[in-house]
C-alpha cells in the first residue's frame, strides 16, 4: 500500500498549517510543489559548482556543464528522445510558453524567407491553415493566433464533445490539404481529459503539416515516448513536474530542429559574427534560442596573431605548440581542429580549435 505520509514528508512546504489545518494543495496542474531533493540540488549547484554552462574552460564551468548535459540526457530518456552528441533533440528553454513562442516565431521567420530552402516547410502564406483546439491553453492558442495574423494564414480549431474532449474523430474534416501547422494539447489543464492524438497526428502528416504537442500535463503524469507518438515538436515545463520554476523543454525531431530558422538572437546561438558580414549560427539545437546553451567551447587561433581567453600570443604558432599550452591549462583531453570560413566569398579561413 502506498505510504502517502512518507511521500508528503518529502515536501517541506507541507510542514505548516493553513487556517489551523494541515496544508492541502490541489493546484499541481498550475505548478507542483518541490520535494526536498530538488531544493537541495538547486541549492548545491549554487553553493558548489555555479558557473557559466558551456561558457568557460575552468573547473567549475566543466562541472556545471557536465551536470547540465547529464540533466538534459535524463530528460531526453524520460520522453524517448535522442541525446547522443550531434543528435540531440531536447532544447532547454525558459518554460513551455517560451518554447511554443520560439516555434511560432521561427515559423514566422521562415515565412519571411529566413532559413533558406530547408525552412520552407515551415513557411505560411494567405490561404494556409493553422489548426488548434478549443481546449488549448493560452500559451498554445495565442502564439499561433498571432502567427496567423502576421502571415495571413487562417486559424481553425477542433470542437469539443459534451464531456469537454477534443473531437479527434473529425480530424479528416478539420485538417485539410491547406493545413500547415497543427497544435494540440495532450492532456487538458482544466478538465484532465486526455486527447486521442493518434488520428490527429496521422491526418496532419498525411497532408504534410507540422504537428506540435502541448505536453505540459502529460509528461508529469503519463508515460510519454515522442518517437513512438511521431510528434514533430513538443513543449513542457519543469515546474509542473516537481522541478524549478523558469525552466522548460522543447522536443523536436532532429531534422526539423536543423531546418528551423533562428528565432531569438544573441548569446550562445552564434558561431561567428562580424559587423559587416552575415552571421554564422551555431549548430542545432543550440541556434534556436537565447536560452539554449552552447554545446562546445570555442577558442579561436588566427594564423599570425593567436589568442587564448585573455592571453594574447604573437608570432606563428603551430598546432602542436598550442596544444601544449592547452595541456598546461589541463583542458587538452578533448580537442579538435577545423577550418572556418571568414568571409562571404569564402576566400579567407580561420583555424579554430574546439574544446568539448
């Protein structure tokens, strides 16, 4: 038999009375309470390994980065996503709302011609359709409603039955050859109704539409495998699954993440930038948003004037000599060299080393 007292004891917030009675909390659909182990983990991070994740070559940065990537891999395993280097499918965001807005903004940028040929699959124009449901949270409805207004696309929706469930049986009528995006909630945040998403996903893919899943309520409460479900994108929040506030996740099929044009600009989503040349964005999934942290450390060495962090070296240095320098910094265990084009006419190159 489940020991509910033992479970309750793991949440320190319940060690109090409200209006003379032990605290009873029934609003986990809005946000969950945090067990002591989560509170301790966050506190321990700030007390012991706080540093810029993927932003430094010192010991604390290495430890915080390892902790960050370990957490990302565990989240990927939880939802059946890939996490191997170069195949990552989990993007860390500021929350589910941020992830959904990121997608809508990226789709809007694709509609402006950003992202090249690969991004055309996300582009919208007048006459195209975006399909949602009447059960959607505002964080799903509003970003795609705004996307429709900006692109001239038509917003459509699934109706609900008498029990408040999405009418999945009408998928063939609601989703047409003009439909480009379908965004649906998995579990209703007010009714708890579970949407039968299989026929909706199947119909969306039949017409070539992109399927986006609001998984905020399903990931905390159901066994979810996004590969098995065949969803293209999914968003959810940590704070509804006993995690910290201000953290969310965006799942995307790898090939779709690579095809998305950038949505937010700055921070670690850029590989190289100049005042008068076109920027080179970092590899997916890290180019997607300002909140997405870089996977590798990059230290640039230019042929005749090379630099490492704040230290500047003059003269022509061989790669062997630079590697010896890195050995002295105790960070030479994982390095590789590559050529990076410096100009749009591809006539100049910078020799770059990656520390990962």
